[in-house]
C-alpha cells in the first residue's frame, strides 16, 4: 500500500487506451466498473480530440457482481463490434475487473467475432500506464506482423540496389508529450535524408499497417517507453535493427542523423554540413554567458529526462544538480546517465519525494513535468515542462516539437525564457531600491499592472492557486514589504541563533529571487558551525563558502 | 425505420410509479463518474477533514484528472494504492492501512477528521473499512475522528459519493432530545450560499439553523425529534434515510434553483415555522426581485430553445424544471443516473409531459436519440462535450454546475448564465 498524493502515471489500461486512441480501426473493450469512463476526458478535454476514444466499457455495478459480469462483458463486446465494425479489437480488464477474473480474452474469443481479437493482460496492481502502452503495442505488433515471421535463422533479404532505404517510426501515441509535432519534425528530417517512412505506429496506423512493419529496413524508436518491447521483438524476428539515439537537442540530433544514415547505408556528412539549428549560435552568443553553471533540476520520463540533462549540460552550459525519473523500467539507464553529471539519480513516483529533492538542491531552474512546475512555482524557481504526464497546456496550438533541429530551437526558447536575463539580473542587484524594481512590483513591461509575485504563504493550496491567477493589488511604490517571498525561518533562527539587525538589513539588499537561498545557506552555514548570532560577517562568510 | 425517440416514448407506464410519468431505463455503458469524485469539493468544504481513498492507481488517477484542473499543492485527499501484497493477504492489508494512516496523520497534524473512502477494488476484495475505522479511531482518539464510506463506482455514481459521506456523518451527530423545531440544511453548499440562506432564515425568524456538512468537523449539528431537514441537494437519499432513523423529519421541497425553486424551498421551511405569508414575501422580496431581473437578461436567449440532459449529477431534474419554468426552455430528454421519485416529486411534476425522463444509461443509444432530437443545448459530462461540439452541437459541461455556486436568489442569474454562455459563444465566433 502506497500513500499517493499525485500520480505521474495512470494504471496500465490507460496505456492501452492511448494505443487504441492513437490508431485507426481499432476498438478496445474494457471490462471496468462504472466510473472508469472518466478516462475519456483525458482524450476529449486534455488532448482536445474531437471524437470519443474508441473504447467501450462494461461499467458493471454491485448488482451485476451478484449476477453475471461475464455475460455483461460478452454483450458489451458484441454490441461494440456491431456498432463500430472495427478492423480489430483489443480486450482486457481494468483494476477491479482483474479481481473478478472473468477472462475477457476467453470470453471475446468465444463470441467468434469476425475480426482479430487481441487479449491484453495488464496487471493493474504491479504495472503502470507506460508499461501498459508498451505491452499493448507489442501485443498488437506481434499479432499483426507475426504472421509474416520468417523461419528462425533465415537471413534478412538485402535491399535491392538503387532502392531508397525505408524505416518505420515507432512510439508516438495519443497523450504523448509533443509527439504530434515530433513525428512531423522527424518525418521532415528523414525526407531530407531521402529515407522513406514505411509505417508510423501506433499514431495514425491501422491494424493492417502493422502487418507491413517488416517491409522496412530498420526502425526509428522515438519513445522507448512505448516502443522498446516492440522494437526488440521486430529485431529478433525480422532482423530489423533500430535506433537508440533520441534526437532531442542538437548533439543528439546529429548523432541520430549519423545512426540513421549508417542503418540506411547512406552518407550523413552532406546533410550535417548544412545543419540549420540556431541553438549553437544562440548558446555561444555572449548574452548567454549568464546561463553558465545555472543549477538545473531535471525530472520526467526517462527519455525526456536523460535528453534534457544532455542538452542542459553540453548545449546550454547549465550544471545538472539533480536528475530523476518516474519510469522505473528505465531506472538503470537514468542512473548511468546521472553518473556523468556527478549526481545520484532520483528514481521515484512519489511526488512528495521529488518536492523534497527540489527544496534541498536549491536549483535555479527546474525542468520537469506539470507537477514539478507547481513545485517550482511554490518555491519561486523558474521552470519549463519537458515531459508527460500531460496537461492541456502541453498541446499547444503552434508547432512546437522537442525533437530534431527545430526542436532544439524550441528547447532553447522554452528553457531560457523563464530565467532572468543576464543584464536584468545585474541591474536588479545594483539598484534594488528602484521604486519599480522592488519585490512586489510586477514586470515593468506590463506597465506596472503585472501581478505581484506569488505570495509564498504555503498555508492554503487554493489560495496559492488563486494568487497565481488573480492579479494582486498593485504594490505601493517604495514599499518593499508588500509581499513576503520567504517565510522568516523563525524556528531555525531560534534553534541556531537569530539574525543581527544589520545582517537582516544586509540580507534585504540581496535581490529577492536569490534572497531565500542566501538566507537558507547562511542559516545552514551558521548551524553547521554552531554560530549563535548571524552577523554581516557570517552572511559574507557563508556567501564565500557556497560560491562556486 | 421507427424513430428511436418514438420507440423510447412508447414506454409502458410503470405500475408501481408514484407519478404517472413513464421512465426510460436502458442498460449499457454508463458514462458517469464514480462517487470518489465528490472528494474534490468535500475536502474543500470540511476544512479540517482528510479523505483517504483506499483503492487502486485508477482511483488516484481519476481524482487527479476529474478535477479538470490539477491543483498540485498538497491537498486534503490522497490515495492508499493497493498493490499485489495487499491483495494476497487481507491481514497484511489492514496492517498496511494502519501504517499509511499513521504516516498521514503524522504529516498532517491539522487533520481532525479522517474519512477512509472505499473504492471498487477495496469492496471487491472485501476490505472492511468500517472495522478499520473503528480500530484506527481507538488508536488516534481523541485527536482524530476516523469514519468511512464508499465512493466506489460499483456502489455510487458521482454525487452519491457526497450522499455516502454525509450518511456516514449522521451517526456521529450529537443528540438533541428536545422536540422544539430546529432546521437542518443538508447538502454541501458554497460558503457564500450557505451564508445567504442563513441570513434569510434569521430574518424570517428561524433562529436555530445548522448545516450539514459543517465547515469544521468539530461543529457537527445536533439532531433529534425536533429536527426538520431541508435538503439543499437532490442526491441525498441515504443521508435522508439515516437522518430519519435519528428521528428527524425530512421535508419534501422543490430544490433551490432560480427564483421559483428558491422561493418554494424557503417557503417549505417558513410554513412549518408558521411564518405568515406576508412576512415571508416581505423578507424575500428584494432578493427575489434581483434574481428575476437577473433572469430576464437571459430569458430572451434561452426561451424556446430545446435542451437535452445526459445523466451526471442527479441535478438534472430540478435544473430542467428551472430552465423550463423560469426561462422557457423545452427539455427534450432529462437523463438522471438515479431517480428518487419522492425527493424529486415536486420538480418532476413541473416538467412537460412530452419530456422523456430516463434513468441509468446506455450512452451509445442515448447519443443516437440526442443526435436525432437535435437539441439547441446539450448538458453532458466532460467525456462527451468536445465530440458533440465537433458534431456541431452546443454543450454545457455538467460538472461546472456542481463546482459553481448556483443555488439561491443571488446565484439565479449565474446559473442561467452557465447555460447562456455556450450559446452566446457560438454566435460570437466567426472562425
């Protein structure tokens, strides 16, 4: 039993729904109690789909448990087949139906429907959403491509001379983080390389298209969380190699181009020589100097977290101070990646543990999911979202891929914009008493009408939400005390020793966005040394101690 | 081909029905939330209560997703997610639950009341949460009172979760043996609405008024033979039954939507307290006049329009009554997840006889009827709204009717506006 406040992933049948909703002509019959239909809103509200997901739920109730839930499953499956006439069906159970052990697979088989029916076993009390998506995709690929499996050991026929190389793109799904635009970007890249795309799956594929998967020379795996199992099986069965580089960021995209060209047996140098990303120059231009060594905390699914760490570290010059994932299936990869940055990977699906880590590491930028965005908001740290779980904001109207060279441009903008610009930071430092520049003032480009920074009372979650969305009353010019950004650490001061008045005044001269950190560092420094009274000397001793 | 609507309307009249009106009952996919969803507003209402769902990852995911927005601060609800080991042995599951509750109460010393909320999986494996609540109460008394109820989808639909929660509170209410009449308003209302009603009752001279649920778990109202219960929400079947067992009298009233509904609701109490009609009219006059004026601004947009309700919150019948009687709309079909004929009687009687009332759902066949009826406005859940909009229909998502203060005179205009806005928006957009 695990105490959970928020979850990074849904149950595995949500993963199966993502596959069903990604594809065309596939229908999912889900044995599930009344109420599980909430999942429809993930697709219709969050992703703004204009049709309902292709899912039929049996929605059994207590009174059905006493009678015949198996019969209910059969009648629901039959009605769904007759109404939707799918090309194929997947059937399975949600967490509650798993307990009543009706065997949806067997029941559906007994119906003798005139379409392939693929049973899914998704253990709801062990596994989670991404695992469910991967397993569902793998079962579908096996079911439809399996019919074409050659004799074991048979050599893969060579591509005819003069034929263009062909690949499949595997992994993009409904509810994926920017999958829609990533696929477009990667398709453009492959077209530029003169590599044909055989099938994109699951997004947009029909069951029959999966039968054509073996026709490709190799597979491009964009999201291992979803496509790794299927790609492994295709490699084993058809000798199809697959890509392992995730093209997020400039350097990874270059590596990806090389990997793809090697697999296709073509030259990559001509293409790479004409590379058009703006990130390298933007990152080298001198105004980016202030990005140097910015402390960044990264958390997300394994693919996006590892890619973000690479981009942050070698393409933007940040310092990775924390790296973690909720994707336990890829814990080993993330741990390995973390070693490169000299940090220990945080592998957890406990939101509170992530919050604690962010608090302790004092990052200057958080790259995370929507959950970390809220953690960062509460702590007053800038944040950019890099990964699912998805939120309605993660489906922007504009084209905003994460992958490829255009994706790298998007990363530069989305990660750098939340930060205070270099010169702005210095001006704030030098002229902190400017009447428009105090803590309570909104951004000056909003004509003085911008909202004040969020009050960090922490007392009421709703209040914090409201404060973030409602413009706060305009602060009186000159009054720097209208907004309390950092709760005075009364308890800590009592235990360790208080702040001398001059030290407190000196602390207030430090810009508000680093003042909290300065206060915490100084108190920690004092506590470690048993200093009872924090003076200006202590403040600057601590500053020297913690300066990098 | 026979029209699906015609088929639906040629229903046999039910022999046992108290009302003459036939009700369509179909069995199929029910596109509704389960009772856990009520936690989203209940945890805000009772300010020192915590709701711990004992369930699966699906339960946690539902509450997180159903709120429509995600509030990521630490809320006063959480899920104890069952895993394989809990399923293997119930003894261990109980130990695990004790551990989780201990950890939770340690983290949240501000909590005075803890609800263990049962879910589909906890019910199917027969994890006895009432015994767990008793056991844990002993451990954590007197600091925390621990209660339980079921919000499972196999037992409850959406708002029935609040019903189950309030029903669980009833045995905890102190006793008051006095037969002097006192008024209890049952059903969670927005604080602002509660205060408005409180002021009206006070002005009418009904002094002893309390509300269930209270804002603080320590302020549980006393009940007994003198208690007259006015239901503020139309889904409190079990709560009413439990209150009746405590000797309370449950009043049958219209529900307080719009001018007419609110007037009738307040009048039910006023009559019992023998308040002269003149005095009653005098007290409500200013607010009622304001509400009428507010409704007039919406009438011309809504009057003559046809509305179709998918089942969701059990608010459908009184809301259809409001839209029909006060704004001139015509309800084509009013679907409700569960029909309590007794409590709904007065609102139900005011629906046109041509209106099809349906209980339960087969969502596919209901969508067929809806498409055929081509209503001007569809009130439906979040899963259906965008697809119907994409088909060219105008929709109002029903969950907002629960999350917005809509009862009483001062909110009558706001309530009408919730239905006007989608129609108005369609006329504005040129893209």
